[in-house]
């Protein structure tokens, strides 16, 4: 890998990322670029489809458009930088660019954690309290939940990213990752960060375990309601409505739990990179595909638009 050079200044970080030790970097780059294109097209189409089709002007699809918007920003935070590094042969990132990338990542991942919980609540109200759905999920309420999701994520990102970037860093600026992430940067700090890492763990509990607990409670009540339905058609419709969201939740939360909550003894840095690729690149690509293939209303709206 002679083409990779560390052209760095005193304030630059070096990203020892995806292409550093790989045998076939061109194949990996082509795969990442295709994933990016599919995610870009899929999420953009989903947003436009929900905006154009009046049948999809419901709280559930508004929340889905928010998920597509987050995924669009999410994958755009990483792939352009990966492409620039690969094509230029440089693997450095400036201090301010690292701050921006870490801020965007922390904000978007937090927003998605909470948004998936709001989407589960929406399905719980629709299935368990259908007669009160228009009241419990009126625009003022789900708008307030969306605003709260973004504000909470922004505040969390500002606190953690600002604190992390003001820590004293050692002479080595080599980040063993393909993007700037708080745990990767903490390994370069020349100070005791154990107290801060405890605070970071508490923040992870708030942003990961609380939403997933809310999701599990929502789906537990949904399952109880569905099992009580005497109509097989009603049961199938309820399960079909929730299945797409359950798949998305499993993919995103499963990868996050493996990365942030399993003890370090159970996963290596290389395995962490693979998991990171999954939830930063593959999940934004898979989400619109899952919702499009498993949702008859979205599929029908897409066919309607294409026939126009």
C-alpha cells in the first residue's frame, strides 16, 4: 500500500481506516460507492414519494421520511471523505473537519435511536388504541416528539464532541478507524479519561437502552393486542405493518449494542470497523429497501408515481 501517505500537519489526524491493510482496496471502494448510490437514490425517492403522495400523509410516513432524511445525512457524512481519501491517496483529516464529522455522527445516531422509539410508539397507538390515534398522534404531538428528538441529540453532541476535542492529545494522531468517533479519539488522549468514559457510558444508556426499552414495551403490548384479535386478516395486517420497523430496529440496535455494550475482550478493533461499516453504510442503504419491499402502501404509491 505504498500509495498511502501521511501528509499531515501538527493539527491533522491520520485515519487508519478501511483501506489501510486491505488486499483489494479498489473492490472495497467500488462496493462502498455502490452502497452510497443505492442509499442516496433509495432515501431520496422515499422522501419525495411521501411528499408527493397524499395517501402517505400520515404520522407513520412522516416519521419514515424523517428516518430517510437522517439516513441520507448519515451516509453522506462518511462516504465523500472515504472517496476523497481513496482517490487522492491521503488519509488525513483536519482538526475542524474531525470535529464536524464527529458532531454530525453523534447528532444523527442519537436522533435515529430516539426516532425509532417514536416510530414504535406510533405503531403501538395505531394498533392498540386505533380510535384515539387521531388524537394521540395529532401533528402537534408527533411534531413535538420530533423536535425533542433533534434537540436532545444536538445537545448531547455539543457537550461530548466539544469536551472530547478539548482534551490533551499525544504526539501520535493515528486514529484506528475510518472516521472520527469519540471512543477512537479517546485512545489518543494523554490523560486519564476514566471519569469521562463513565459519563459517556451513562449517555449511551440514555440514548440506547431507554429507547430500546420503550420499543420493547410498545411491541410487547402490540403482540398482546394482536394475539387477542379473532380475525386472522386483522392479525396479518397488524404484523405486516410492524414487520418492516422491527427489522430496521433489529439491524440498527443490534449493531450498536455489539459495538458499544459488549466488553472489549469480546471484539477486536477490526471487528469494530466491520460493525461500524454495517450501521454507518449498510443500514442507510437497507432501510428504504426494507420499507419499500415490505410495505404495500409505499409500493403502490411508487407504482402510481412511475405510471404518471
